[in-house]
C-alpha cells in the first residue's frame, strides 16, 4: 500500500478552512440590497478555491492509489468508496431537513394528504437527497458521488488517453460554467428550463476531478516539481486573485463558485497551495500530528460546521450577544469560534467507534 501523502493533508486542511470561511463571510457580504465590497468580500472571494480543490484532491488521491492498476472494478469500488459517503450523506440530509423544519425554515403545505406535514417532509427529504439542498454545503456530495461513479471509466481512459481526456473535460467544464455565468446576462448557452439543476451535475466540475488525476501522472513522470516554483506560483496566484476580484465586482457574481475566472483561480490555488504544503512539510513537523487529525476528520467537519455556525448564531442572538460578531473583528472571531467548536465536537464524537456512519474517523484510526 502506498504511503500517506502529508502534502495532501495540508492541502485538504486549507480547503476545509476555506469552506468554513465562505459560509462565515457570506453573511457579511450583503449590506442592505447592495454587496459590501469590504474585507468580507475579499476574504470570501479568496476562499472560492475550496470546493474545486476538494474535487481535485478526490481525483488525485483515487488515481494515486490506483495508478498501477490496469482497471478499477466497478462493483468493488462502489461498495468500498461510495458507501463511505452515501450513508453519512443520507444521515446528515435527514438531520438537516429535520433541523431546518424545526427552526421554521420550511413552510408546511396543508392538504388532505399531509395534515401533519409528514407528506411534505418526506417529499422535501427525497428532493434534498437527490439535489443536496438540505443545507448550503451538501450539493458537493451530490457532485462527488457522480464523479465517483464515473471514476472507473475515467481511470481506464486516463491510462491510455490522458491529454485528450483532460482537454475534453476542460471544454465541458468551461462551457457549462460559462453558460452559468452568462445566464445572469440573459444569454442562454443551455436550455433555460434546466438551469437550476446544472450546478449539481458533474459537467461543470469534471475538469477539476480529471486534472487531479492528470497531476498524479505528471508527478510520477517527474515533470512536475512544484516545490521549485513556489515563488512563481505565488505571483500567478496574486494575478488570478486580482482577476477574480475584478470579475466578481464588475459582474456582481460574488456568491457563486461557477464561472470561468473561478476555474483559473482554483487551478492556480491548487498548485500554489500544493507547493506551499510541500515546503511546510519539509521544514517543520510541529503541526504534523494536528494536521493529520484535522485532515482525517475533514469530511465530518465539512458536514457539521453549518450546524455549529447556526447554533452559535442562535445562541448569541437569544442571549443578546450577537453584537460580538459585528464588523471585521467579529467576523474573524466567528470564524475562529466555529472552527474551534467544530474541532472540539468532532474530537469528542470521534471517541465513539461507530462515528464513521456520520462521516467521522474513529480516534484510534485518525492518526494512522
């Protein structure tokens, strides 16, 4: 079995923190009906690499461990890989559906068939499972499940036709993301009727998955020495970030991660943060143990942090303490509070052996 990649532990940790930051800063972006182009905007846009990076890492790791295989058996892959995602996903979808219903965020429809609201709830639950709409972050699981189903086919194609697959996947992703971007200008590259579903299909995301696989090939062939070009990548990152900021501001598209400038920014971020992770790994072991744990529990933290954020907000509002989150200092404090609280809760729950059904890793296995 191939050794654990410490570089990817750091990279995955960056991505988890970025996801939390997106959901924290999102609440500060709107000032009345206008976008607030302050610190929240800059921080939020800078973190937009998060979901694409998770997808790149997924493709990278799957292909890294299966690189020497001639083919991946579909049935075995589905049983061993998808089961680790589907069960936690269904459990958390059910939980968030109940949670938001309890907090009055769904309006129950009254009819003869659902006097007690149960008909509506199960209808809503079914839709939430299919579309990942039970909470703001669960759409990612729907996308990654589709890419996992495609993986055995992509594995076979990448072994023989790596560059054509990379090119085709880029064209598909670029076209769908451009279509989403131009939709705001009422220019339709895809049928208007299916617009709300395009973002949860694999098409706008497949390039990220494939480039993760392609990166493995380049590293194995010795053609990718990321630790040698960290400075160059940092300068490229600054340029990509500037382009993204200007695009988001001019087009008023700061709330989406689906647009061509995000593709550029996410790819640059991935390679820049990967090179940075290599440097950090090579020069210090101070945080290795924590980063390994944080990376191992990243899926559980990802699934649970929205609940933590919501409960912290509700608690401070009831106690009339929500003023502590005001302004940029309050936003940073909220980010730290959500991150630390999530880690504490995950650590406590990881002591339970069956925590894996919720997406966590049992504490005795987390540092292996």
